[in-house]
């Protein structure tokens, strides 16, 4: 009986050891070159550095903001650069806080950089700071962002626009 128990233990140990030596594919990262490219783009947007911001994106990039990517064609980089200019012309400041970064590699091999933050901004002439909680997913290929999907709460922007309209009406 003792020899059967010893044999069984040895077989189990060999089996467990064999499974542990099999290479396991790592699919979650907190640091990677892809994360650094996405960080560079976010920082350039925050700083108003249009040249650096543009350099992070492939010419063929598609960008979705609060849209489901399978139903809408997404913005081109030219359309995104217009938004970039409009945001920086209209705001006193724009900064991100509480940033969280990660990258995952799907079983298909496609990587996605995930980013969560609070964006703090104030429109010129407005009395209130706007805080947007958001999430962005970036797909990076050959050191360029090829897809970006951002989801954030639009209500603070809507309320700021309503304040602007109210002031405009009152000023007349």
C-alpha cells in the first residue's frame, strides 16, 4: 500500500512539475512600449502639443468617442486634430488626474491599452470646473495608435454649454 501511495505521489508531482514548466503566455501588463505611446498621446493632448499628439497616431487611425465602433465609421486623425484645436482654444486648462494604465493581449494577439482617469477642465469664461470620468482603449501597432475608443460622461459638458448659453442670453 505504501509503495502505491509513493508511486501516486511521484506521478502527481511529475505531472504538476511538467505543467508548471510549460510556457504560459503573459497577457496582462502594467508597463509596455504600447502603454508609453498611449501615455505620450494623452500627455500631448493635455499639454496642447499638437505635433507630438499627431505623431502618436497612424494616418489610418479610427477614433470613436462615446460611439460603438461597429456601428459608426469613427473619426479620422484630421477630424480629431480639429477637436484638439477646439478644446484648447475654448479651455483655460485641461489636465488628467488619477490615471490607471494597463495593456492586455487578446488570444487573437491584438493588444489593447486601457486608460482610466478624471479629466479636469474649465472653459474660458465659465465659473465651474468640469470633471469628466472616462475610459479610453487604444490599439497600438508598430508604435502608432491605430484604433482609439473613448467613453466618458457627457453630462458635465452639456451643463457647461447650458451655462454658456444662459450667460449669452442674459448678456443681450
